[in-house]
């Protein structure tokens, strides 16, 4: 068996949180919202395209705003995205720097942690 790639990441949002997700991912980040399958319409899902074949899926569920688990988006202009998030009232913040991966973090309106990076080269890795 061969894994061909990551297709989507699913994260929860609280009841009534769809508009806030659309503002964060659609308006602030500029991601295109996707139609969801009609067979799942009763779930009130919100989906976005997030790059070549990658999707972000959001479902009603219990959130954990203190959790460290996250997904990471590779973006062209970190400064622009950070400023857009700040201007929209969000609180981007820095963490431990990684060479060739400038980055920052921000919680979405549901409390999900999102890392934003710009890949500038390979990780300088330690030997295994």
C-alpha cells in the first residue's frame, strides 16, 4: 500500500460558528469555500480549498482552545497574512524559530490552532 498524500484536515467548530469561520478562512485568508456533498448537508459542514488537492473541513463538535494540535498553511506572504489577521481582530503570535521556516501561529474563531509558514528551504535536521 502506498499513501498518495494528505487530502483534508477536519477540525471542530461550535454550534453557530459557521459565519466566523467563513470570515476567518474566506475573508481574512482568501480561501475558496467548497460545496459539501449533498449526502452530508444535515451536518452543516464548512469546507475550504487550501492548496493543490488539500481541503480544510470544519464540523460541529467540541472544541479545545487550549490544545496544541494544529495544522500548518504554507503561504506566500507571511507579513500580509499576519497583518490581515491582526486587522480582523485576531492575535497572531510567534513561537520557537525554525531555520528556513519563518512562521507564526493564530487561533481561528473556533479555537483551532493554525500555524502559518513560508517554506524557504529544507529543515536543517539532526542525524537520526
